[in-house]
């Protein structure tokens, strides 16, 4: 076999290759021989990973500036990561989404879960938004955008450079229009019978969170005739789904006025504005105020941002989730429903459930756990990477 033209990086003698051979997609900087040559590789370089015995293991993307110094792109050490390689990955991902959804609104690429480490692509009709959260994707962004447009037929491709992950990779936070044009107004997105307004250039992340789709649907199944409180609502995720399935009313609470304006736009487009209200403010303060006002709801759902984005923040995050549950319980009418969500990578399901139950108990509540949800199938989990299964949703009847 001809030697690879790619540079080589090597595991330290005491680093076992078993994890890589079993499919783990990351190699940390302390597991690699970091000599002068390796440190000199440009961020985003493609290389061959070898074990200490010089056995080729995989083709990887290298970033000497990152704690995750190598990301496995292909388990075939002879693979060539080029436009054809990108086309195969994107086509495979598209085929599954086309089976799952009857309209082109979904997460098309979910990073390691779709074999494209650090890459997130969300599709909004004829526009795709790429988050290149790893240096290799940034280095190949022109090819990635071109092939994405070819495979999907999308006329517009945008780059979103927000988010913590890019900073960890040493990348900038400058967005761009890669192909076509940016939409000059929020894009209406149909989901679960509701319509959401996604700001693809100024909103959070890519403009909309598709991951909660199945959990929105479960909440909506309980919503007929219900008074609904949607806390940390962003653009109206749970509240609008509930209205689409017969809720009597929905109150959306968020700290972002632009997000609440988008939520109002979604309600108006559904003809549900008379049943929809918003309240801007700190969620903890609003939960406390609503309790002081003595109001209750048939369904309360809290979907906060990641309170524990890292292991260092785990204990503080669990206390925050417990507090959310404790403050939400008094707002749930007898026999009503409480939905509690976490998108924290560092909090596993067991710890999150325990924190929620502590909060419910400390508020004097008694609960039945009736449903446990996760992200939808357009957010596939990597079996060896717990972080890819970050979303947890618990529904209780009180």
C-alpha cells in the first residue's frame, strides 16, 4: 500500500488505541505525542492517527490549539477527505431526514452523530445554516458550502459563528453569507402544527431549536383546553405547539425581547394571537411573581439554557435545575402537568431527574413521572459520545 501523503500524529506509548478502535471520536492533547512537528500543524489539518506501534488507526482533523487535539473523520486510514467525501456524508444524512420529515425543516448534520465532528447544519426550506465549530470545517468551509448546496438544492447557505465551541477551537465569531443571500425577514418554520419564526442571522444559534420537536409534540398532546405557561420560551417552542393543539391560552416567559417578538409573530401567523401572551423578565423572578399573584396553570414547562455547560459547573447547574422545579410547582394546578428540560452536556439523566424530584419535593409536591424525552432523530446520538445525547425532558403529573 502506498504511504499516505498526509502528516502523521501518534498516540503516546501508554495511550491505548482501544477507544478509537471501538469508535470513540476524540483524542485529547495529553494522549498524543506533541513534538515540534505536531504542534506546528495548522489548525484544521488532516492527518493520519497512528498508535505507538505505528499502526494506522484513522484519518483525523487536528487542532494543536484545542484540548480535543484530534477528531476522527474516517476510520479508514486511507480515506481522502475531499469534496466527494463531504458529498457522501451529506447525502447519507439527507436520505434519513427525507424519510423522517415531510418538509425540509430539520437538523441536517448533527456533528459526530452524523460523522462530521464539530459541524452543525440546520435546514430552513431553501436556506441552510452551518455552524463550523471545529477548525477542519472552517478550513474546508467553501467546499462544504458548495457541496451542501449541490446535495440539498438549497439556494442560500449561511455561516453562523456564534457559540462557545468555536472559542474553544480558537475560531472567530464572524458570521457570513456563503451562497445566495441572507433572508431579509424571519423565516416561518412549520413544526407540530405550529408556525415558528426563525431569525437566521440575529437569533440564538442557527435561529431555531429543532431538538425539542418530539417533546413539543408530547406536551401538545396534553394541551387540549389547557392554560399553559412556557418558561424560557425562546421563540415560543412549547407554547405555540400547545396552542396548535387546542390550548385555551399560553403565556411565554423569556429574557429576550426579540425572541418574544418572534413568538408573537408565530402566534399571529397561526391566528392564535388572542390566546397568546408574553412576559419579559428573569425567569426565576417571573416564576416567583406569578406565585405571588396566585395564578395557576394546567401545564407548566421550563426549558432553560444549559445551566451546566461543563463538568466544573455541574453542582451549580443541578442546584439551578432544582430551584426551577421548586419555583414551578406552586404554579401547577392540582392534577396538572409539569415539564422540566435540560440541555446541559455535563448533566446525565439520572442526576437531572434527581434534581427535579428534590425541587418538587421541597415545594411540597407529589409527582408521577409520565414521560421521559430526548432530542429528535435528526439529532442522532454517537453511541460512544455521551455528550451527543445532551437533551433531557421529564414530564410529571402533580
